[in-house]
């Protein structure tokens, strides 16, 4: 993964670590470790409203507890409703070092669920994120859906890259069709890759 494995966002990761630490401390202090509690507790803290949606100022995801729930039940994330899964994808980008993260409205989002901007010195990298909470193995992200998302990316000249995150997988042939865009313009995150992102943020 081109942007999720580097060290250049490390300082931002540690600046936000207090929010994750408080979330984990709360989980253990009150005994919230079961899946049902993870389905109810807030995943993100919102800031101001902006034209594109709501600014995400902090992630509250207790990644270690979430990872345990996923490992005990691989379909656990399917218990998230579609909006909660979008919130999780926003939290992931925030915790992976993006400086500006916006969760777009539930409807009329223009084909992007999350807008994130990474500051790196004088450079700015803007990404669009799309969340697909689909149940494997029958419901996969189709080539038509990826094409539609690519049109959204291409229509905005300020966007560096698009990321599709799914609980499922991608239809056969999708990665080959979009190979020229991967990984610099497009990233396809299936359920396995999503679990590894959560594992990394859990520190495991």
C-alpha cells in the first residue's frame, strides 16, 4: 500500500494517539469488550460543518477491541450499518495520518463518502474515499462501481487518488482492468486488507 505503510505520517499518528488511548482505556475501564458494545460506542468526534459535510476532528475507535471482535467473527463488520462503516473508514484515514478528514452527508455526497487531505511539507495530497459494506462471498464490488468512482475522481482535478474500502472483495477482473491506476490513482482495499489496517492501528 502506497500511503498506509510509510513513516512520514508518524508524528501525526502520535498526536492523535491520545484519543485512541482514551477510547481503549474506556473500553477496559467499564468492561466494554463485547461486540454489542462496539456497535454502539462513537467511532469519531465531529467538528464544524463545512459545505462538503462534517469535519472529523478525532477518531475514537478502540482498535484492539475491534480487532478481537473481527477475529472472533469475520463477519462482525457487517453488523455495522452502512453509515457506521463510512464513519470507520473516515476514522482509519484520520488515524493513518491525514490532517483534514471530512465525512460527507448520507445522501447527495457526489459519489465520495470521505474526503481527506494529507499535508507533507509544502505538498498536499487529497483523496476521495468510498465505503462498501458488502457481505462476502456473493456481494462483491463490481467493475461498474469502480468505473463510476473513477469518473468521480477524474472529474475533480484537485484529487490525487481514490480509495475504495469494502468488507467484501472485488469482482474477478477488476484489478486487471484498473491496473494502470493502481496504486497511484486508485487503491482497492478488500476485507483482508481492511483487517490488516485495523491490526496495524491496534499496534499488533
